[in-house]
C-alpha cells in the first residue's frame, strides 16, 4: 500500500511514522508513506499557499491552484482508491471504514489548514471526507496520522500476531474485554481464575461476556 499525504507542515508527521508499527511496516515494504509539501507547488514568489476568503471574514483559505497542481501531479503517477480530505464535515472515522480503507492499494490524504481548502478542490477531487471527532484541530495532519496508523496496523504482516488486530475494540461492535499479565496477584488484586484455567472455551465465553458488559457500561451507544 502507498499513502500520499499533502500538507503545508509535513514535518509535523515525520516522527510519528519513524517509530513503532508504522515504521516496521514501512521497513518491511508493506507500506510506503510519502509526504508532499504544498509549498513546493506554489508559483508565488514567497511560496504562499493561502489567501483571503472571498466575501470577507476571519482567517485564510488554502488556495486552489497549488493544491490542484499537487493533486494532478500525483494522479498522473498512480490511480487512487480514495482521495480523502479531513474535515469536521466528514463521516466519523470508525473501525468499519478503517477496515475498508485497508483493502486499498493507493490512498491520497489532504490535510487542511487555516480555515480549510477552497471548496472547488472538494468538488473536483475529493472522494471521501473524514472526521476523527467533533472538535477542531489546527490542521489535518493529526487526523491523517491517526487514520494512517489505524489502516497500517491492519495490513497483513504489519503486526506480529495478525489475530491480535481481529480482537481489537470495535472489530465485532464491542469494546475489548479486560486483559491481564503476570504476576497473577498484585497488591491483593487477583487475575480472574478462568484466565488461569487453560480452558479455551470458558475463557472465550468469559471474554465475550466481559466485552458485552464493558460496552453496556461504557459505550451503550455501540449496542443501539
């Protein structure tokens, strides 16, 4: 898989992709994440990529010309399964959508900044708009990093035990059950006996019951 990310501050994401699962997946050749500095596509003297909004108002808007030029350049090199813009207007990122996106071969992420991007870019190029929550960030870079991480960890071979991703929260519409490790007893708190029993069927039944209970208690909206 290849993920191209357009940003006005790509350096914000460098560290994120240089460590942990994303870095290991890239080193193994499972994914390639490429950053594109929008300033490189500006024809203005000072590489400006924003301008004042028509009609007045506070804030600046990402200009249509450099963004269009960048997208056209990338589209000339490969076909994208999705061109994604991160916006409060978008559908909320959930595991089902992540699963779907992980099946793609090429994804293009557009990170907004300032007051957003010129509407004509959204109309002409964007195939999907995604929000990671009902709040506003300084730019789409963090949303792009979150989305990329969620996708990359699902690529076969990205994590050591592939079955681990299948038992994550939300994969079956439930939160994950409690987990424990050694020691079995800690400051008077003991690991549930069923987890020490070695009885796989009873353990799976317990985990399912706990997942349902935790979801009912903490995220009942998931059961609607």
